[in-house]
């Protein structure tokens, strides 16, 4: 009996020992504990003060304007179609048949947006989609009831940036911040004129940086923010906690039409480059490298020492990249000493550079050797003319170079030379002259047109004449009577 008791005690002791060991083993796992805080304080030095950004935001508000646009649109006249029906005329009699009834009815479409004053003499930056296609643009400055007529200086649909100009002086331009210094978590404010109800400010933080592949613009490097960007805020300012411009509000992602906390702004550094080019030249002429690129996949990363960059799929012959020695399989890791994170980074960087600018491109080859090439950029094909208002030599007409892509898409033979019509405003001079979309301007008076420069030179001092266009298999003469 005593032996059984001893064995039982031994078993209990073993169980206790195992439990002790297990407890000690578990005790080795620890978590970082924050210091316990129970005290609460009111922001500010005493109860007579409140936390506010009023003093900081007072200045940038003076740089925000309201933009209202009017655009003529034409809709089908249903009564016209009804009058053309023989049954209708027979039933109601010929007195109901009006030959002067218009086929289309003119209507006006109104829209609202915001803009940011960038110079004291009236240059204003906004979104391209705010002013594109507008027949009239009116600007109202904060704190004033006066309305200014604005003209378009230049537009860049690829970044959704436009510059307009009003005849005014001593305005309050906004201060630009360096958007390269931004960090996720920075406090930001969106200032604009949503819904046309007047100036408003919303607050938030930077949710993400360098957002691309959103599908909004061709060149994307967005600041993402949860500050509310509502209809009418487009073209307004995104400012930091100092009140300096870090971006131009552009778009939101929403299913309902309301704010879901996902807004996008174009960084101030990109805005500055585009705006200066539009102001100085009325157009954007982008640098061109001549490579087809993609991001590094996980499999490709295993072949290179560098785990970032733009992977070259191909280089086109007779382009700056091909002439300098860049080839398929190269990994572009930096340009002028700045790291290239992915394909989009390279596209944005080259796209903001000018033709003939020399850049240092650092690559890693498949054999892991590093090479640096000096490359002189060319002019991007088709850039700098299609959407520049200064180059709309015939009112309401937009033309582009007749390049190989257009030739392929529209089956245009290589022996056909000229410029290609891509836009015609309703009721404009071009519309009244009889231009059609996809027309090819081949000759102006006795001057044959081979490219944009020929077109500009021929139109430079033209007061009247005949403009010949090729429309399909036919050549059509259109009479130009001057502006």
C-alpha cells in the first residue's frame, strides 16, 4: 500500500514538474507592452486655445478660383425625323411639313470646376477635363463677385493638366512645395469649389504615393488621399500643413458617385513642369527613348542583382535607345542618378524631359555587368500639336502628324502625305467650312502638305485660299476665308 502511495506522489511530482517546465517555456514568449497612460490634455498651452489650421489655410484659399464652362452640344431633332415620315405628312397634311426645320437642335451644357492661380498676372492651372471642349470659360476669384473671361493657353490630356489665362493683375499665386518630399501619413487639405456652393476645405492624410495603373491618365504618378474630393473640386489644390501646393485634385474612385475616401491628385512637381511648358510654348513636347518596357517579374528578379528597374522588351531601330546601345534584356535601373523603381517611373521621367536633352542611363545586363549610356533624347512622335490651342490655326480644327499608327488603323497608303484631322468643334469655323473627322489635309493653295511644319507654314499668313483634303478615295476642296 505504501509503495502505491509513493508511486502516486512520484506521478504528481512529475506532473507538477512538467507543468512548471511548460509554464517557463511559455513565459519566454513576450510581447512589447506600451506604457500605461491615463492623463489626457487639451491641445494648446491652456484651455483658452483650440487646435486650428485657420491661419495656415487663409493664404492658399486666396489662390483658388471657381471655373464655369459652357459648351454647345447638338441633339437630334425628333420632330424633324417625324416630319420626314410620308405617313405623317399624308395624315396631317402638307401644312405640317416644314422644310426649314433644323435636323439638329442646339443646346448648352454647363459645368463647374476649380483652378489654382500660379502667377500674379492671371495664369491658372486646372484639370484638362474641366475646360476641354468648352466654348466659353468664366473664372471667379475668391472674395470677388467679378467674373473674368478666360482663354485656354494649352492643354495636356495625357496628364490631365491645362493652363488658362485671365486678364487680371496683382493676383495671389500659390506657393509650390516639392512633392518628392512627401510621406505617407502627412496631413493634407483639399481646397476647391464643389457643387458650385462656394469655397470649401476638406482634410485627410496621404494614403499612398506614386499610384499608377489607375486607368485615368496616360502618365500617372498620383498622390492618393482620403481628403474628400467632390464634384467641382477637380482642378483645385491639395496643400500640406504649411498651406503649400503639393498637388492638383483630379479624380476619385467611387461606385455611388460620392466620396469613398480614395481621391487622387497630380503631384506638384509634375504640374510645375507641364504648366511651364504650356505657358512658354503652348504645347507639350516630350522626350522619346524608343524602348518597349515592363516591370520585373519575380522570375526575372532572380536573374539580376538589382531588384528594381524597367525591363527592356525591345528597342526600336533608329531611336536614341538603339543608337546608344541599349538592347532587349537590359534592366534600366537609374536615369541621371535617380533610381527607376518600375516601368511607370521610367515612362514618367522620360515623358517630362525635353527632346535633345542628354541623359545618363544606367543598366544591368543579363550577365550582371553594369553599363552607363549617354543618350540624347528625341521628340516623341506625334507630341506637341494635337491638343495645343495655340496651334489651332483654323478655329475648331485639331490635327496630328500622319504617323504609322494612324496609317495602319485607317488603312492609309504610305504615298499619301499630309496632316490628319482628329477634332472638330461643333459650329466652329472648321465645322462650317465642311471638315470631317479623319480628313487628310494634303495641300493648301499651291503648297503640298507633308507634315505639321508644312501645315503651320502654309497657314501662317494665309488670308484666304483653298484647302484640299483627301476623304477616302476623293479629294475635296474647302474654301478658307480667313479668321
